[in-house]
């Protein structure tokens, strides 16, 4: 069973914020452009990890 709260509430907003930082805010910065790109990319990658983790989250352990 997937957790929509983790996937939709945390993962997707982090992906969107990271993409906006890397694509829109970084070109406007002259001195810190590479740092803003790195932080935006890092937030986006962590958002993808949270999104995937939310898909595999289960409250009860799976026993085989």
C-alpha cells in the first residue's frame, strides 16, 4: 500500500521547488549560480527519493 501523504505531500513539491530553483532562479544569480543549481538539483533528487519511498511505504510489515 502506498502512502499518498509522502508521495504527494512531500515528494512532488520538492521536485517542483528543486526544478524552479535550478531552471529559473539560478540563471538570475551571477556569483552563486553553480551553488543554486546544485542545491536545486539536490532538492529535486531528494524529492524523487521521497516520492519513490512513498510508493513503497507500508504501515504493516510484509511477511512472506
